[in-house]
């Protein structure tokens, strides 16, 4: 279980903001998912989208670590948040 006090959705929203705040990472995420900016705006709090974002970060460890550092948490916190979000969506 994560040791911080953020719930998984809040942590994932922070990861989304950190991802979109980095042009290279944002471009890669949008290209790989095929999601447009308007759809992203309407689905930003959608657990499925947030879990997909965290999986995207997990797929490239340097991004996972960079986002975790930007949020002041451990990379494992993001991995656990994704698992919790997916469990809650099932």
C-alpha cells in the first residue's frame, strides 16, 4: 500500500498534469493514445484514462521516475495508484 496521503485519482491527476507539462512527454502520450486535446479535457478525470496514463509512464521508466520526482513521490506510488484505479474500475 502507498505510504503517502494522496488518493490514487488525485495522484494520477497530478501525473497527468506533469505529463502534459513536458512537451516531449505530452506529445508522445497524445500520439500513442490517439486522444485529442478536446477529448482529453472532457475525460481528464476518467479512471480508465488515468490508468492508461500511468501505464504509459510505467512503460518508460525515465518518464515514470521524472513524473514521480515532480510530484514528490516514489515511482512505486504511481504504479500502486494505477493498480488501485484499475481495481476500482473492475
